[in-house]
C-alpha cells in the first residue's frame, strides 16, 4: 500500500481506506488494514476497545511489533504462518480461525479473525484487512463444555456397552421369541444406542488427540487407493440423492501417514460433501503442490456462511446451513480430522460459497519430504 503522500495509484487506495474507515468505524468487530510492509494504516474503534491500543499507538507501526499473534499452544505466528501474510501471498481470502493477541495491558485475548487481501485501482496487491472479534466468552464456554462432556463421555461408555450387549442378545432371540412390534421398537433403541456410542467414541478420540495420547502407525500411503475405498462406501448414499461422484487423480507421490486415520479424514470429507449437497456433484481430486500432496473434496452443496467459516472444525460447531439439509451430525468429525491432519504436519483449507458449494483441501507432506524432516523413529508416536 503506497504511503499517504504518494499520488497517482495511492490516491485511489486512500479513498478506499477512507470509505472502509467510515464503514467499519461503527462496527462491533475490530478491524485494521495493513499495507504490503505490514504497517498499520487503519485501526477502528472496536479494535481499540478489544485490545486497548489506540490509533495513536498503532498507526504507521509494524503490526508484528505489538499484536504478537500466537496460536493456542503459545507459538508466535507473526512470521511464517501469519494469516494476513498468507492472505497476501495467496491473494485470496483466508479464514484463520482463533488466535491470541496482545492487549495493551499485557494480557492475551482470544480473537476470531478473518483476513482478506486489498487491491489498488490497478488490481495490484496493496495490503490486507483483518476483521476480528473477542471470543473470550466463547473460549470459556468451550472449556466448560469440554470438561463436562469429557466426564459425561467417560461415564456413559460402560453402561452403553452393557446396553448394546443385552440388546444384541434380546434381538438375537436369547431371551425368547420377539413379535414384530417388539423387534421394531428394540431396533430403534439399538440404532439410538449406536449413535450415542459413536458420539461418545468420537468425543473420547478427540480428547485423546488433544492430549497427545493417540498412537500413530506410520506407513507410505497411496491417497488414490484410499479415496477409491472411501468412495465405494458412499456410492449408495450418493445414488439415493442422484449425486455424481467424480474423481480426478493426478499421479501423485505417496504420503507418510497412518492408514486408518487418513481414511477417517477422507471418509469425513466425502461423507460431509454428500450430506450437505442436495443436487449436483462431489468432485475429488489429488495433485502435487510443491512439497505436498493435495487432496481436494469439492461439492455443489449448501455451503457455509462466510461469518461462520472460521468456526468450522471447532468441536460441536455446526454451520447454520447444516439444518437446511436435515443431515444429522455432531460437529465432531472435522475437529477430529483437523487433529489428524495436524499430526501429519498437514494443513486443512476450507473455501465455501453460500448456496453454491464448498471445497475442503487437505495438504499432506510427500512421504520423501516427511522422512527427511523426521526420522522413522520420531515417526512412531506413543
Ligand atoms: P457433522 O457431524 O455436523 O457433519 P463435521 O465436524 O463433520 O460435523 O462438520 C462440522 C460442520 O461443518 C457441519 O455440521 C456443517 O455445518 C459444516 N460442513 C462440513 N462439511 C460441509 C460441506 N461439505 N458443506 C457444507 N457444510 C459443511
């Protein structure tokens, strides 16, 4: 973004800045604009009230000098993984989710951020804008929810196992003949108990991932083979909705991964694509992208509203569009997929357009690249 004193190309951008300033000054969301050097050029009132830094403190300064964005593990993300920088590098909107930012008082505050690149009148990249909101309350609710669910999940597992065991015996005729009505009722109970067990298992699985207590079994994998396997399971569901499943496989190198976990990710993405699509198609493709292999699942479904995208992948989060499909879900599948991808040193990208469809891309390091950075010994987690 050219300096204020620059004329020509700069004046168009200054007008844009002033317009943005007027629009966003009254917003409840914090907002700031940086130029290509990451110098702050615009800082709204909500940003000041969330973080305490005034316009005077920040204008003309490098955002890295005081915002100190970090992730949930306290790792600084101001350099390589800065969402604003990524936005500018890719020249596309990136939703970074929740990060922690430094308040002027010295405390850290969790903020949900969305970033987008800004272009000048000639279409050249001129900087980026970040919109953020304080999610302290949501984080706390999340913590309480997590503790509560964890206790409940552990307590539910044993009685559920016993219920399902006895149901199986009764349905198998071990307790005498059942009439059709009794069998029908018990099958509904069995189906509900199964769903509850899946939910409890998903929750405990996620908990184990988050606390690093999941054992991974590393091997070289062909994504194409795994995708083919996953698709086979979903053909009946897709046919029922007259959805086409299309694959576009480029010949890609193997990835180093845990077979059942990568299968779980693929299954979740394909299952979601079918669940949240009423008409059209689900397209799955693989291709190489630098030192990574990309697996993309794209659908023509209901999409996800832009202001909810940043929360997709949070535990129990379901987008408002999910209910329009009548599809059941717990909002845990993508949270688990996200953890699995993280353990593979991969990345999950989500792009969605409301009413038009979504694209979920998983980037996984090529097997050869991965063994170079972590020895096979390190690859075996305990
Ligand atoms: P669920 O069990 O609810 O499907 P997930 O964790 O797999 O849970 O997904 C979380 C939420 O993300 C879903 O409830 C849905 O709102 C949204 N979502 C996931 N995939 C898609 C998709 N392909 N299209 C639209 N929305 C999706």
